[in-house]
C-alpha cells in the first residue's frame, strides 16, 4: 500500500492532508494559534481531487455525484466555522477514494504478472547470419527467432526441429511437451530442450498471451448489471438530496422555528449523512477484487456481468474433446492400404481438429509423399472432409456405404473411429484414443453437488461419448451433434429462464458459446472460441472453474452485505438527524467509516477462499485413486 501511495498523486495529497489535519488538531489541543489555517490547507489538499471529480463528472455525465455532496458538505462546514469537521470529512472520503483506486490497481496486477511472463526482447537471425536483439513488438511475421535452452519464448511461431517445451504458463500442465518440426509454439512458454529456430507467425499484439491480457483489460471496462444500476440510481438520488436539503432547512426554520444557523447546521449534517458514498462503493471494488482473484488463479472473466451471471448458473453444457478430455489423441490402430495414406495425411493436414493433428503426427515418421496436384478439399460441417472421390470422417457419414459391415466391429469399439471411403465404398479406418483430464471428474462432481445440471454435448460417436460420460459421472449425454445442434440445445434450455453455461474449445463450439448466458472457453482452444466466450480457463483446469463459481457466489453475498449495510447506515443516520440526535462530527465519522468498511469487505475477495483447499485435496485424492483414463 505504501509503495502505491508513493507513486500515486492522489495518494500523496492524502498523506499531506493527513499530516495537516493531525497538525491542526495538535494546535487546537495545545490552544495555539493557526489551527484554522492549517485545517484550510488540509481541506485544500484533501478536497482537490474530490472537487475535480465533482465538477468534471457532473458536467461530463450531466448528473451530480457523491463527490459533489462531499465537497458541498466540507464547504458548508467551513462557512459555519466547523473547518476541523470539514477536514475530517474530506480526509475519510479521500481515504476511501484512494483505497478504491488501490483495489483497482490490485486488479490490474494480474495484467502486469501476465505481461512479465513474456520476454520484451528477442534474438532475431538476420539473412546474413547475424543475431540481433530487438524489442518483441518490432517482430514481423516471417522473422526467424533464436530460442536458447532454458529461455522463454517471446512470440508465437513454428519451430524448425524437434523441441521440448514447458507450456505450464498457458495450460497449467507442468510436464514438458515434445514438439515436432513445424509445430506451433507460444509466447510465454519455456524451451526445456536444445536451441531451436522459431518462424514468427503472429505479431506481438496477436499472440495468445496478448489476447489473454486484452481480455483482462476489457473485463475491467464492463461493469455488472448491479453496478450499472447503482450508477444510474446515484444520479437521481444525489439530485434528490440536493433538493431535499434546502427544503429540510426551510422546514426547520419555519416549522420548528430554529435559527438559520441551527437549521443550516442540521441541513449540513443531512447533506453529509445522506451521501451515497458507501452505496456507490458497494459493488465495483468487490467486483474488481473478484475478477483479479480469478485472473490470478487462471480464470479470466470478461467483465462484472460475466462474474455476476456465473453465480446464477443452473445448467452447464460441456463439450468433450479438449474440454473434459485433453484433446491429445493418439492412433491406436488402423486398417488402410498404403496407397490411401498420402491422400489421408494431406487431407488431415488441412484441418486444425485434434483428431486430424493426431493422424498427421502418427504417419509423419513414415515419410509419405503427399499428392503433388491434389483436388480441392471440401469441408463437411462437423462430420469430415472430402477431396475428389475420397471422403474421410465420422461413421455416421457412411451408414449406407458399401463395406460398412466390415468395419462395424471397429465402429462399435470404445475408441473414436475415422472412416476412409472412395466412391462411397469404405476402404479403411483409423482408431484413436483420448485422455480424460484429471480435473474433469472432480469438477463435474462439485458442480453437481452445488445443484447444477451438467450435460455432455459432443460431435463424437454415441458409444465414445457414453463411455466418457460414465467415467466422469455425467448422466445426460447427447452425441453426434453438429455445431448448430449444440446451439439449439442452448437456446431450448434458455426458454425455461434458466441461466445456461457452455464450455468448449473449438471453432465448432463458438456458436454455442456465443448464445449461452455464460460461454466458457478453454485457454488452449481456438481464437474463435475465446472471442465468443465470457470466461476463459487459461490453464485448462476445470476445478479452478468451480472455484471461480464459488467466488462469484461469494461476490454476490458480499455485494448484498454491502448494499444492506450501506442503506441501513444511511437510513439510521438520516433518522437520527431528523430527531436532532446527531451532530456533524459523529455524522462524518459514521458515514465515512461505513464507506471504508464496505470497501474493505470487498477486498476480502482478493483472498482465496476455502475452495482452494478443496481443490488441492481433491486433486491429490483424484490423482491417487483415479489415474488418467484413456478413452
């Protein structure tokens, strides 16, 4: 906090104001001259930013705010020679404002941490063979970057040889991943093998890490529905207070026959205690704290609205491949004549689907000569690919094809089967297996225990989907779906006025993610999925998603606590003032301390809750009792 005050001008003015206020009270207690002028100085420093906000915001939004009420209260106190109370009022108000700004700064720390994960310089190999150190943001697509052993990658790109890369910064998986020549590697990951050369495929502002940072920044600019309501309410409420205070003073003067000074004093107390400072601070600091907590733990919320809605979740639809499973397929067996392998590999090279990538990787070592004059490839949405007379895809595409009986045993097995056909005659198949994520089972169990219905939606074959659902514990499964089918499931569930969530990672999940009340994308997924989603799971840990669900519920609980407390304090203080039982010093203290308490209550969301312990314990238990399952 002290480091923040040293670098923040408003914080520096607060410190000076505190010193002057303490000095003013010291002079008063010692009965020395000059205390009034010291308090005037304190009011100047403490009220500078409040007055600036009052004027700028009032004219900018054409509506008064709580800062205007505080400035008017301090000026009123000074006019009737209560300058010490005016100084204390502005001191606590300025302190609350600085504290709120500090919360915002803490929320942006997650951005700084992310940015520090990527080197800001890169070693570029020039055409003449010289290596030059340049800023990362000057790299262009096609540049060759030298990545030394143990160095972090500064940019996204493809590699020129086999490499070992630790992708924990992106996926949360601490086990290094072997990368083949030509594969993509990403900024922020770590080279744990020998030196390699990287060909830049994205500029620094388009890398996966840059997109994640942009999401965090955008999150802080999208307030929740409650926050927007408070902002609207504040303008009307402050206007009402500005009208009510003069009427209150006039009423006291004419109806209760108080002197103008006494009536003005009581009106000044009303102006102070009726200010909605605590009410305004009830939501935004708490929401920013929760978003920061989520980002720190690998869950990015695209704004307060997403955080707010997530806590109201009732049904959670989830994709299978790359979401519940690791999406790292491996070929287990195949039956296909060698003549068809070049065409199969070439076709699958054109797809980014994990199954296609697994097939390409499996046959890469066989040095297959790819077609030199291939036909144009046609994508069969959600089902497969076609090139000339050759069709590759899911078994559903070939139900009426010749030779289906010969491969029926493979289709009915527990693995994912890809069929190859020529002229509608089946010529072979490839079987693949995937691994269930360690965190999937525990996360699904916790969501279900919280009363949330979990449903599996997948484009994979029914038998494979049912096997994985049974292993994880999902009772409802819908398989062999096209992207529009997933979207239709989302829309039909929304008709019952339930908050519906969808987790996915691929381009084919983007429509469903966009239509869901809460779209959730895996950080290792496609750019389209992350752009369509409201929440991004950076490190692909579904248990952290459940922890963030609990966090969103804590946020809702704390916001309600803050609102009830703030409203209760305002009503109580106004009532005491109407009854004549409240003086200005006590009104200032109770009102401003309530604002600080509300902000501090929101700050509790920066801390991890007990769900972190749940995550750790269940993770250890699950690893011991349920090793990774191959499906």
